[in-house]
């Protein structure tokens, strides 16, 4: 149509946009047995159990994500002795779960989060050296794809011919990764003002990391957190009772 042609100059900008292919949460149960070693006495009663889950490997296959992990159990129990001293035993159980994500394929990015919902430990009534452990976990999986997109930024001179609507996008500006070693030396007597004895042998350690602050500055991201360590040890006494120490180490 001569004299009525619409000429619009389109302004675009290329950005890397992360598109969500699919996400899903599943609940799974991990069961197993922990055997009390021969150098420890048989158990009379389970006092407490703690569990920690570690993701070992995540694999994407067509329309599925396979998550493999390891559950570590720390069980405190009363020995089957007249004096009933407290002892500790540790065990590990591996698990694997398949999560159905339509559209997932090898090469895409995957984010997983494993949350412990419940942990339980009972003494096997038929064998006092066997502790039955049950762990209920929630596995969340999100599959995304990062790819460059041409985004429409503006249409100069066509304000009255088109309808505009703002859309919020998740644009990837940068991705970085770094491994950090956090270490410290602790004096048990000084830290607990002499209320706890010195250790003779470390039985087990349980570590958890909490991020307390994240700050973005020019070309950097500052991360602050606290490393919480629980130490279970045998005291340097003739009777060698088991003790517990709770320590927090800040890091940046």
C-alpha cells in the first residue's frame, strides 16, 4: 500500500537467558543397617541419631535425572553393660533416585537440593550389634538451559502502534566457582573453661556450613558464613567417657 507502509526500527540486545526445562520434587526413603564393630560393646538402647546427606553424582538422560548420594549416620547408644557407658558408631548408606523431567537431555544444567525430613534408628531385637536406620529425604531437581536470546529492547517511533508489557527475565550475568579450605585450631579446655576434658581420640566429626551474608561488588561476590563442627571424642580419662564439643568457625 503506497504511502501507508509502516516502517519501524527495531532495537534488540543479546542476553544469555536461563530457560527452565522442568522441575520436580520427590520423596524417597533410605533404609539400612549399621553394624557395631567388635571392639565396641553390644547396644542396650539407642539414645540419638543424626544424619547427613551428600550428593555424589547427578546424571541427565533423556527425560530423566538420576541423583546418586550417600547418607552418613551417627548413632549414640548405651552399652549393654551394668555401668552402661555411652558409645558412638558411624555408618554410611548409598542411595539413588530417578526423577522424571520431560524434555531433559544430556548437556543441560541441573540444580539439585536434598533435604532431610526425618531420621530414625532402632536396635534390632534379634541382634544387639545391628542398628536399623531409616531416613526420609526430599529431592528437588531443576533442569535449565542457558542460551543467548535476541531480546526486543525498544521500538522508536511506534509508541502508539504496539502494546507494551514489561516481562521479568532471569538473565545470567556471570557464573563462578571456587573451592575454599577453612581450618582452625581449638583448645578444648580453654574454649569450655575447663568444663570438658581433653580428648584422647577423635571418634567422629559432623560439619555444616551456613551462609550468613552475600554481597556483590565490582567484578566480585563476597560470601560470609559459619562452619559449625560437632566433635565426638573419647576423653583422656582411665574410664574414657565419650564427650561432645560444638564449635563455630566464621569464614569469608
